C-alpha cells in the first residue's frame, strides 16, 4: 500500500470513527426524547426524501468520483467536467422539488406534517452544493475528515441546546439536516480553490454527454436503494411509526459499524479507477486483494459481537422502550459482513472496470427478493419482517455478485486467512454465548463481550500465524520505527 493511499485511508478511517462516535452520543439522547414514534416519523419522511435525492443525483456522485480521478492531472478538462456535472445536478434537483411539492400536498401520509417534510427536503439543495464527489476524486480526504468532524461537533451542540422534548421535532429535523449536509455550502465555496470557473467556456459545455453513463450508475443505485431504504418506506405505509422507530434503532447501529469496512472501500474507489485508467491491472488486483482480506478479517467479528450484545446495546443506547428492536438487531447483524463483501466486487472491481451491468443484475436480484418479502412479511411481523427480508436480500446480492462477476473478480476464494477468520469467529460465538448466559448488568456486557471477543480473535490470528496479522504487525513496527528515527534525526539536526 503506497504512502499516499495509507494516508488517505487513515484520514477516511478517522472520519469513519467520528461518524461512529457521534451517533453513539446523539442517538441515545434523541431516541429517549423523541420516542419511537417521533424517530419513526422523521425517518419515514427522510426515506422518501432519499428516494427523491436518488433521482436528482442520477448516479452523479459515484460517476463523478471516477471521472474526476481520471482528469485530475488535466486542469482544463477537470474544470469543464466539474462545471458540467454541477449544472446537470442542479437541473435534476429542480425537477426533484417539483416531486417534493406534489407529494407534500397530494399524499395523505405526507400531508399530515408538510412543514417537517419540506424542512427535511432542504437536503436536496445542499447535496447539489456539496460536491463531495470532487474532493473524493482528487483524494482530498484530509479536508473531508476535518470538515466532517467539525460539522458533527456543531450538530451535537445544536441537538443538546435545542431539542428538549417531543414537541421539538422540527428542531430535531433541522439538527439532522445540519449534521448530514450542513457543511456542503462551505464545500461549494472552497471549490474555487481547486476549480477556476473563469476559464470555463460555456459554449463548449456538453451536459448531455454525462447522462448516459450516470444512468447506468443510477440503475445500480436505485436497485441498491430498494433494499436499503424501501424497507423503511414500506414500514411507514404498511406498518406504524413505532415499527419504523424500532427498525431505525436497529439499523442505526448496524450502519454505524458498517462504516469501519466502508472507510477503506471509500478511500479505494478513486485509486482503483486511477489504476485501471493507467492500465496498471496487476497493482489494481493487489490492492483489491488487500481490501478483501481486511474486510473479511474485520466484519466477521463485528457481526458476531453485534448479535451477541444486541440486548445490552438496545437497552443502553435506545432505552427500555425499544426492547422490541433487540430481535430486529440480532437478525440484521450479519448484513455487516454481507454488505461489505458485496461492495468489494461492485465498487472496487466491476465499477472501475466499467462492468456496471453485472453489478446491476446482481443488485436487481436482491431488490426483487427484498420487495417481495417486504410485502409478505411486514404486515405479519412489522420491523422483524423487514429485517428478515433485508438479510435474505443481502445474501442473494453477495452470492450473485460473485457468480455473475467471477470472470473479473480475480481474488483468492480459498486461502488460510479466510479459514483463520472463520475459526476465530466460531470460537467467539461459543465463548460469548457462554458469557451471555451469566446474569451481569448491561453496562458490564457492553464492555466485557467485545473486549473478550476481540482478544480471543487476535489470539487465534496469532496462534495460526495469519498473513494479515503478520502484515499488520509489520506495518505497525515500520511506522513506529519511522516515527522514532524521524524524531531522533530531528534532535540531531537541532543539535
């Protein structure tokens, strides 16, 4: 792994860790203040907005990262492409707001609280201004991380200052928008540092050339979103706000932990696109193999620990009123491994290679399964039915992704490292299950079980002389030595 790639990953990991820590601080507070029905109302509307955002983005964020990564060494083309993408996104957002107003005044489930729906819809405009794809494309992860942490700090302060009762639902929605996209205005202002719009020749702009490739990504995104957001929307229409609230409590925690694996994948997307564009396929597949090894090693223990500590996590972070969400979280815990594994061939291999059609077929299979199962299970089992549908759908996507794309997925399917991870996981299940049978407080469980599981897992990696364990140990020693000798040299230079 190159020095720049390691730096990008470390910044992205810091961003991910902060994205995990802040919800752990804010969500327990919000869940107790707003209760399950208040959280459910906000997330039901947010899920509808996310679908409108999906259409207004039209696959632009992912497509733009790849294009900016390719053109970052050609300033003129970079400026022209950035301007074209911004204008395309702006036009689509205008159409999105037409849909927003139609839904707000014509759909009963939405018109019950039009101000809340319109407040949450401001995220559409901020998404246009954000240009997150530009900073990812030029691999400016340092800026992304510092800015994200700053905005999250502001969000925490606003939440605790403004939201004190269930009647403060509009203030909670405002804080949610600020915490999610509030930094995007500054993104747009800072864009002038990298892009000189004065050199743009508007007569030469060709917005239409981006529509066809973004439509492919849009097709991929829409089928993914069917089993990412549709369960919440269908729960809102077929179930109750309480069911949406319980489901939100469970999925909030899984999404937080998913960020650990996705942090590496996000940092790799522009680099993989750059290597493919440079015809460096050998280096490309080496990078992908390291991503796979990392994801397998990390997501297996995370999924197991989440399932085993589900009762304690829900009680502590959501409150006793969310106890129905315990089973929902236990059902959803394996999707951390499944989503991470399906994301590797999708975003690290097939997408940089321009084989989006394979990814679309795989995700469409999962989307169809998810939609069908939601119709059957949500009326009977509410949030638990949605969780079962999501788990089965993610399993189908992971399997079909590797089957359809096996020609291009040149990674080791069977090696000692994977066996070590499974062995460590099985031992974790046995030991943590025995610990769970003890009568201890939830606060003890939430510290004891993850600590025990991680120590046991690392011991297995050590005893088995796992390749990733040895490589990680080597990287740590090299970095420590470089820091030590760097400091030593600095002292000598000063003398």
